[in-house]
């Protein structure tokens, strides 16, 4: 691990209390560990989004560019989402 680089941050009180609770619970030895864990989670999420875009979204966009007849209109999409919502709402009622 490279040598630490010191930073100073201002946090809302609720976030500072959250960090303090994590340290007090024993889950982390210090506030720095909590912040590092949060940054690792953020990095993992960013990488997952990038992977999804590259592996799933881009290929679909390329397929639609190659054959626009595969696409549906915004109106069709909205109607499909609304129908799905109505159907799922009825199941849970």
C-alpha cells in the first residue's frame, strides 16, 4: 500500500455520527477505515456501472443502430411499464 495522503473533509453531522457509530461498534478501528471502506464501495459501484454500460448497454445500442426496427417508441415503453405496474400492484393487493 502506498503511503497515506492526508485530507481534511467537512461532513454533515449525520454522516459524522454514522462514522462514529461504526467505529464505536468495533466494526472499524478508525474513522479513516470507515471512509476507506466507503471509497472502496463507491469504486466497486462505479466499476460495476462501467462494466454494465460496456457489456450490456453498448451492444444493445449497436444492435438498434444496425436495425432500428428492433426499437420501440417511448409511448410503447411507457404503456408497457404502466401495464406491468398495474399487474404487479394487483398481485400485491
